[in-house]
């Protein structure tokens, strides 16, 4: 392994920061990774309560198919190798989701293209032509993460591969269309309601089709062990290569001299010097806090002033002391009696995940169930928690009671089996991750945000980089992992170091 002698400090131990640390270490850089939380992963996280492991992030992960390009990335990072040397098991579902509608209709988004097409035609025969076109586009999009080792036996196979790539690109561009605009192209009110059941009208159609299309080729399964387990697997490789990880360490300032980043100042006043500083932390906190608003290009100023964000969440975790294999793994029931949150938002549905397929998250014979409601009213939660902590805690109890009541009405045999309750709010997200406005994934995937690249470096500031979800609208774990790799490739090129991908 070459030794550049250069010291890189990385702020934030989410997936982007972990990936950058891993690739830089294997290329001879010295790395110090600092994280304000007490564990890695950022929003790719889990936590313990009463014998349960509550998982916050991964419901499906692009790159789980063994012969795919992104699987190779996860394998390089060691994300799919557990502490005992076993491979992380992957569960692929027969359906992507089950959605309840106001009419009482239930729609299953199957992971098989023929079954999905039949289901959509069943509920909206008047839209059969549009449905068939939609399913053909899903088929093209499913080739996004094609096998990295596809055979090249003939000129014909080369042209076929090129045709697939062009088809994927064209389909992605078509699917930038706002969801509201696309939904209105269908005649069926049932189908329109389904398309907009969980996705804002101004978000891109890709918000639905990217994940759904990858189910068709079993390229986006669930990784057993949960979200934090993936982060811990990457972290273990960083330790093995001699990286320094400092948890419970908050960064106050990126130190700059003569327009060169030279290190970071921590909240206790101590300084860590560096040859290069990388922020894989919250973008707003980095630009306007650690850098004090200096070196802000117009494109980033415009992004933080005008780009819509992913929401924050009210998240309820329930321990259920029975086997729940009779329930769908993921569903969104329509609530005849909506839930009104303390922030004023009213919810006619919520997203339910039933983890009967992951026995590592619950004691034997029991099941973890989580319920998620989105909200953009993050500030109301901050004010609420600050001014009346007792009322805030009481409100969390009430939310859990409301959720249990609606679940009992929707599926039954739940209320009498609850033996663990935990509630997270936007305040919780901000407290543990520092994410701006409690957003769980940065800038939202609209046509405008997805059509413009955001810079990874800042004009006028040398030896500084930004990576992660706040530099790539629509974010996602694969994007974060690739960001870390791309950073290492760039620094190696700048330092004339041959890049190596493997740890050995």
C-alpha cells in the first residue's frame, strides 16, 4: 500500500463519511473520522429498546443482487460481511407495498412485472394502454443496476448492452416528470389516488419508479440485521486499516487560513489539523455554521433558499409479542379517522413495516412493527420540546395510542400484544444527526433538483470537499457510498497515487 503521508479529517460518520474513510485508508491516507453521535451510520441507524432493535432506515437497498455493479461497491466496503464472517442475508419480497385507498380498494404493487400489470389493469381497465406503457418503462428502468460482468461474446451483445444503457437513460429523463402531472394522465381516480398516496405532486415520478423497478430484478432487497449493522460492518474495516474514529465529537468550525482548509475546531476548543477536510455532515450546518457562510456559490445559496426538502418524520416503533407472519411486510392503510399531530398536520394514512422477516430485530416469537408519518413542520416540534418538555412527552404517548388504535382497526390482534413502545419526532432527528429541518434525506427529488448538479468543492477554498446526501438531490445510501469512493479517486488523482479499490 502506498503512503501519501497526508492526513484527511472527515466530519460525519454516515455512509458517505464511512465510505470515504474506508477508500482513503486503503490508498495510504491517514484518516480521522469525527462524529457528533456515539455511533456510526447517521440516519442509517438502529437502536435498542426492551430487547428489540428498532430500525429507522433500510426497507430496501439497491445493490443487493449478487452480480450487480452496486453490489460490488457494497462488497468493497465490507458492508455485507458480518462480524462473524457470515454474509448479510437478503430478503426479496413478492410485493413492493400494499396501499389502502379511500374507496376501500386495496392495491398490491407486485415485484413481478406481469403480476403488477394485471393488478393495475384490474383496478383501472380504462387506463390499460397507459398502464402497459408504464410497465414497459419499469422494465427498462430495472436494468439500471445491470450485472457488472455481463458477457461480451459478440458485437451484437455490445450493441445490446449499449441499447439497454441508452434505454435506461431515456426512461430516467422521462420519469423526471412531476408525479402530479403524471397522475393526471390517468382516467381512473383510484389509480390517481394510489400514485399520490405517499408522494407530493411536485416530486419526480422517479420517487416511485426507482425503487419499484429494482424489485423486478431482485436488485433492491432487505438486508437482514438492520441499518446500523451495515454501518458497523464498514466501520470494522476502518478500524482494521488503522483509521481513527472519534464519536461524541462535535465540530464547531472548519479552520481556514489563506483560503486553505487546514483542520477543524471542536466544541471543546481543541483543534485537529489536516491536509484535507471533508464534510460528510449536514450541508446547512457545514456551509453556514462551520464555514460561517463564506465560500458560498450562487448554486448552493439558491438550493438552500428554494429547493424543497425531504420531510422529517414522526416514527412509532412497537414491540408485538406474537408472530406477525400473517401480515404484509409493508402497507399503508387508509385511515377513516385521520390522526392529527401536535404540529397541525393531518394524516389519512401512515406507512407500516412489519419485520417478521428479520428475527434479529426482536426476541424469539415476537415482531418489530414500525409506523411512519411524514411532516415538514419541524420547527413546531423544536419549539414544543423547548418550551414544554412534559407536554412534549405526553404528546408522544398520545401519538402511540392513536397509532395502536388505528392499527387495531386496520388489521386487528395488535393492541393486546404490545410490550414495547418508542416514539421519535423531528426533534429526535435533529438531536442525534443535526440534519437541517430534521429532513431524513436532504433535497427532495423534483425535476428541478434532479436536473442540476451541486458542487462537491467550494470556489476559493482549497483542500476542502463536501460529500453525501446534501450534495446530491434525492440522496440515498448507494449514492452516499459512491460519493465516498469518488472522493478517494479524485484525491488519489490529484496526489498522483494509483487508486486501489480493494482492502488487501
